[in-house]
């Protein structure tokens, strides 16, 4: 008779333990769902701010979405948006290196994201732009050096003319 009671209590304790475990797992899942919903709302707010030209506000909302996503979507979208904002021609703090970093991080952290191909295209465009900018800087440097040489040559011509007149 005593053994039957002990066995009943064992099942009772096992059921209570299972319920506690399920409630913890349920809370963790609910927290993830809530974070995902907040991240999605941040993405929507970031897009509205971007349309209004508030780049800093948009970046802030994307950073929030990224932190809430915990390497799940819409973290990939937040990284993509931050990459594009840093490359935006009207953004006063435009920084192509930051843009490349965000896009590369998207490819690395979210290889299954549908945004990966677009990120690769943007990386190619930004790298090509960087090469062209460097080439342009070198050409401008050469032009400045040639202008200095022309000025020296003109000065020499003036001196020669003055000497000819003096003779």
C-alpha cells in the first residue's frame, strides 16, 4: 500500500516538472516571437524614416531590429538597409567601407537570405566605384603635376623672351 502511494507521487512530481519545463520553453518561444514582431516594426519605421530623409533615425531603427533579431530574419534586412544607407548619395555621412562591411556581414551571417544576391551585386558596384575613384585621384594628381610643369615652362619662356629683348 505504501509503495503505491510513492509511485503516485513520483508521477505527480514528474508531471509538475514537465509542466514547469514546458512553461519555460513556452516563455522562451513567446519572447522570440515578441522580439521578431518588434524587429519587424523597427524595419517598417526605418523605411519610413529613410523616405523622409532621416538617415540617422533609419540607421537607429535598423540597429534595433538587428539586435532583436538574434541572427534570424529580419536581421538580414536590417544589415541590407544599413549597407544601402551608408552608400546613399544624399547621406551626408556616406561611407562606402561601412556599406561594404554591412553587406559582407549579411552574406556571412545570413547565407540563405534572399537578399544575398542583391548584396553581392551592390558589393561589386561599390568595389568598382572605389577603383574608379582611386583612378580618378591618380589622374587628378597627374593633371596637377602637368599644370605645374606647364607653369614652369611658361616662366622659362617669359625669361627667354626677356633676355632676347635685353640683347
